[in-house]
C-alpha cells in the first residue's frame, strides 16, 4: 500500500509530520512518498501541481494532504496560485465525493461560539459534490456583455451545470452514508431559482426510491444556512453541490469552534481518496510549532478506513485522539483554562503514545 | 406620495395590517393602495405577479411588501409559484440594491443561539446585489450534456454573470452606506474559483479609489460564512452578489435569533424601493394572530427614510418599536420568561400608542 504525502504550505508540513509519525507507529508499515504541492510545488517546479506530484498521486493508493497557500503566492496569476493544486487533484483524480464531518467533541464544547445546548452532541456529515458545478463548468471568462442594459461593457461569467450521472453518483454516496447513520438525508438546493438545482432535486427524488429506509428532505440553501445557526442538531447527513457545499461545510465546521479537529475525505468511484484537514494553511502561525495536528491525524484515520480498508487501525487512531483530549492536552486553538497547552510535535507524540 | 401595499400570503396580510396601522397613525397621510401578490395574485388573477399589481408597483413611490408562499402553491409549475412575484418585481423595477441590516436588540440578546459575548451589540449591514448574477443570467435550462464524461446525458445549467456597470453601481451603494457607518467594507467573493468574482473583485478595488475614507477588504464566501459564526462583530458593511448575498444575509439575520425583527429594503437607482421583512410567509402560523409584525413595521420606517425622505417619521417609528420592547412586550417568537406575550394586533396597537 502506497500513500502519497503532500504537505503543502504554511502549517501543512508540520501537521503532516505528526500524521506521518502516527502512521509509522502502526504495526503495519505503509510505503510513504512525499512530493511538493501548492506554493511549495510552484517554488520547486514552477507549478502548484507539478507533473511528478500528480503522477505520484495517481499511482498511490491514497493521498494525505496538508494545506496550501501562503502570502508570497498571493499575487501570482490565478493558474499558478496554490489552490489550483487542490482543484487540479480533484478533477484529475475524479474525487467527486467530499465527506466533511462536523463533530463536537464533548471535551471541546466550550470552544463553540454557540450556546452549549444548541451544539452539544453535534454530529453532522456534509457530503459535497466536488468535481462539477460552477467550479469547472465551461464556458467561463471575461467577455463583452452580449445584450441587455449593459451591452458592450465587459462582464465576468461562469457556467453552473450538473449532468444526471454526476448527481446520481453523489446521491448514492450520500444515501449510503445516511444508511450507516441516523438515516436522514437533507438535499440542499436552490430549486426555486436555479435550473441546475431543480434538476438536482428531481434526480435526488428519483434516487431516493432505491433507499426506502432513508428519509429524504429538501431545503433551500439560504434556509440551510439559517438552520445551521438555529438548530444544527436537526441535521444528520446533508448532500449538496460543490459551491453550496463549500459554504455550508465551512459554516458547519465553524459551529464546533474547533475546526482544527475536523478531517475530510475526497473520494473517487473506487474509494481511492485524498484526505486533508478541513482548516487551511494558516501562514500566520506556520513554523511556530503551535498548530493543531489532530485534524490531519484524524484525516489519516479516515484514509485507513475508507481507502485502505484498515478500519481497526482507524479506530485505534481515533481512540488515541480521544485519549489525549481526555488527558487534557490542548493546542493553542482549543486551549481553555484548566487544560495543558502543548505544541504541534508534543500533541503528535502524545497520540503516538496513546496508540 | 403613493404607497403600494402588497400583503401576499401566509402571515403577510396580518403583519402588513399592523404596518398600515402605524402609517395611518402618522400626521401626514399617504395614499395607500393594496393589490394581491404571490399565491394571492395567482388565486385572484392566475399569476403571482398580476399585471395590475405590477402596474401599481411601477406607479407608486414605494412598495410595502409582506411575504409570499403557501403550501397550496408548492406544486405549481415554477413560473407560477409565489416567489416568482418577488423575482419579477426586482427585475421589472430595477431594484438592484438590497440592504439587509442584522442588528441585535439589547433586550433580545437571549434569543440568539450564539453566546452573548459573541453577538451583543451586533450591527452588520449586508448589501446584496439583487438583479444580476446567476438569478437572471441566460442561457439556463435543461439540455443534452455537450461534452465530457457525461456527454449525451441530460444536464441542468445556469449562467452566472456580472457586467462592469452592475458591479460599479452596487459598489457605490455599499461604499456610501459604509461612509455613514464605521467606514469598513468587506467585499465577499470567490475570486479563487470564479471568473465572475475575480472580475467583481477587480471592479470593487477600482471603485474603492473614489472612497479613500472607507477601508475595503476582500473575503472568500466560504470564509465569510465561517467568520459570521466565529466573530460576526468584526464586520461593518458586507457587499456581495445576489447568490452569496442570499445565503449570507439569511445566516447573518439568524445570528440575532430574532429574524422577526429585521426589515429590508430593495432600491433602484433613484431610491425608489420595495420594503419587506427579512423573514418569510410562515404559513404554519398564518391566521393565528401570533406573528411578529415588527420587521414589517420597521420596513415601513426604512421606506419613510430611504424612498419618501421622511427621516423624522422613520425615527419616530423606530423609537416606538424600541419603547414597546422596553415595555417588555413580546410576540411568541421572541418571548422569554419575565416578559409579556402579546399577539400580532396587540403589538401593532402598542407601537401606534408609543408613537
Ligand atoms: C481553496 C478552494 C479552491 C477550495 C474550494 O473552494 O473548494 C477550499 O475552499 C475548499 O473548500 O477545499
Ligand atoms: C424567494 C427567493 C426567490 C428569494 C431569493 O432567493 O432571493 C428569497 O430567498 C430572498 O432572499 O428574498
């Protein structure tokens, strides 16, 4: 089993180091191969997703990804900016199924900006489609406005689109995830305005016939954004498109107050996947040894579970993380009075010890 | 001065009645003319925006709008559904500038699901562009997928677009609003992915040169959704497109916990406008006399201020609302122990009395 390790930029390398420590501490050894990505890819090879990195990602059984982006790359032309690496990996590897859990760890309940009674026990799974929608639709660009009151002016434009098969396959991922949980699925759309999402809704309803044990409901995206703030515990699994999923999954993650704890998986049709923390590259704290490595360590656990069929190893890691939290160890982002503040490497070491 | 009164569906008629009471209690009398809209428009004339209603709205100096939508219209074809009325009014009247304040009234701090320290004193203004973007872009529909792995299948599609002049005019609205407040403007985009919003960002930066006294910053929409949950008080004015504004303004409104209190204005280039509560038609409680009329009454105050140049009258109404809150009167949605629960009409009467 070969794992591609793509640390990236900012805090990426230091948090990925901890996850690698944890992987190396398991009985079974995996082949790990590292390659630069994002700003680091640009610095090394002039492109955020160098050919060698893409080939490694293609050849590997799974990919562990840190985070990309740093100040010095902000003014590059769009095609060379770090985030193009992540878009390129998703598209080239067909990673259409993005699983983003938003879980509140009981020990960290105080970190949420929401009242404890609103979020205690929160456990939502957001299933975001990741290779379609307005992210990749063509045509797009800047052109002369063809008609209407602004005719002749410049206009920026993009194309939102979803084909039937794209909706069906993400629907199956979501229904099957719901079957393993509380069997409730909310499809988030904007069918009252968008043709794409009226079509999305129609297909969701059609696929739901194959899953009579799952209760499907539909919610407009603006209402979903409200309900996440008002009563987030009412959700079990949410499925939505790439653009709405980008917004809602970040809002949901932030509800927990500890986005430094949340892993994510991006899967292809054969459960090969890319695993990364839900947070970003946080260049402001990079290199200081204070970043929280737990989201990345938990991403490695998800990788063992989904792509490498090593569920017991995943359980072991997840339990080790629970143990270090129970021991009162906290990185700065989740620190509270009465707990013990530790750095990135200390946290990684503690997880290894708890394994 | 002529005001078009469009009560609509659900709780629309009962809450608009209270705002009409308040308008009639002012010294100056306005000409008020009522017409059906939404489901009520369909029921009366077979269309959610009957010609007579549209003509009245065009002829009036301002429009007071309740809310639209009710169960019995849910299965009509899209073009006849109630919400088409609001889209039609916006487009036909050129109401491109949507102002949505999210304010936390000190008396209602407990109603928020967020911790008091996170939201106390919250006062954000969201400026949402309302007649462009993917809401109205052409082409759109369901077609045969022209290429790629899903070629030949059906696909739903829409067009996102913003012309330069459209961005400029909403930018001016936002910068001028910021000048009257804390002089900070956050433009929310997704420039890292969308051509439309890279273009949006470029134009915002260009317009900012005319407003050196306003500090402009830029935030991706996913990050904005997070920051609204994490630290909403850091925002002053937010400006964004139609789609992102739909989502973020609802999330921001919900932060206050009392969406029944929040008015909104939708303005054209000459400050003619449509005024409506930020909440919906709530058909589940319609006709029970328990809906909160304050958002509609405050919408009438906004109307006096922005479209009718009657700032003192607007102040009077806003102060009367503060008084009834201070008196401890509460409709069911904002009721807390120790306050006095009142119905829709009682609340309207109390505001009239406090005038
Ligand atoms: C970096 C960016 C292109 C990306 C996205 O918009 O998908 C990020 O926000 C995410 O959610 O992974
Ligand atoms: C009813 C719907 C079309 C509308 C919108 O999406 O603009 C509503 O959500 C709003 O925000 O006014």
